[in-house]
C-alpha cells in the first residue's frame, strides 16, 4: 500500500536533471542538491517542548546522522510554450541524502517558462534496499545513548506541485531541497522513543511498519512537512 506525501513548492525543481535530453536550444544548466538542518531536536515529556533544535548529544534529544533514498522512478510533467512535456528517470539511489549541498545531475536545459509542473518521486522497496532509511541516536534524559534505525519499508510516493519555473538562455541553476530534521519529532514526546521494543546487544530502536509501528506511523506522517524546496541561480 502506497502512502501519498504531498509537498508544495514555488519556483523550484527537483531531480529534473536526470530526465532531460540535449538539443541545440539547451544552453543553461541545472543541478539539484540535498541538505539538512536542525539535525538534533529535543524530546521532552510534553509535545510543546519537543522538536526544538538543540546541540547534538543533549539529554532528552534525537540526533539524526544519515538518510538514504531508493527512488525507482522520477516523473516530471509540465507545460512549456503550450506543449505538454513528460520526462522520466529511474533507479536513483541516494546513499546519504543529508550530506550538505552536494550538487548532482548537472545537465543542459532548454530556456523558457515551465508551468503546471508536477514531479512524482516513487520510492520503492527492493530485495536489498528499503525506500527510505534514517539513522540516528536517541539520548535519554539520563544521558544513555541508544541507536535508532528508521526503515520506511513500504513504497512511498512523493508529489511536488510547482506553479512556475523559468530558465534563462544561460547560467547555472540549482534546486535545493532542505530537510528540517527536527520537524520529524514535532508533536512527539520522549515516551514515543522510550516506550519502544529494543533489539540487539546495544538495545537499538528499530522502527518499521512491523516493529515499533506506533512510532513509525508518527514519523511517516511528518515527512510531508519536513522538507522545503528553493530554486536559485548561481
């Protein structure tokens, strides 16, 4: 069963670079980058005090350290000069999406105005990779540090709706996707992590659709509000 996550962005574009073909008109270049902010967030006894950015390792906090995506299909559709355009790219594996501002997918693109843009990213589980894996450390109020592995082990469809995107005849463009990692635990409490089943000798908190599912449900529901996209010309 697929869960639809909706993101809305303006003057932005993600992963368009993977699907374009060269032609004589394409003088500008486009890349995308992924980065994250607020990697550490508070986990308190109350929801209002959770999700605040804190220093890594603070007692009563979660610190996210890495995230990977297995994108099986990226579908881009838009109107340009009255013509409908559909582009697809497949099998994009981002090993660590939280690596700061690493540019990828630089290509030449056609100048013009793109409107009614829809971008769909299908993250699909494979025999060896989950659609989305997040790693971190939960520090209890006592100071005890516990590894956390979140496996979004069901297919996820992320849909970006973009109103307008304009490309000049020259220049380098970057679509920046920023994850506010503290947003994943806004509205949660320390009890959501504390009242979990632990595995292994180091008491790892493994979170999936079958293990610690109440916490899994809450984290998945917050994915749609933890990312924002901006478009810049370098």
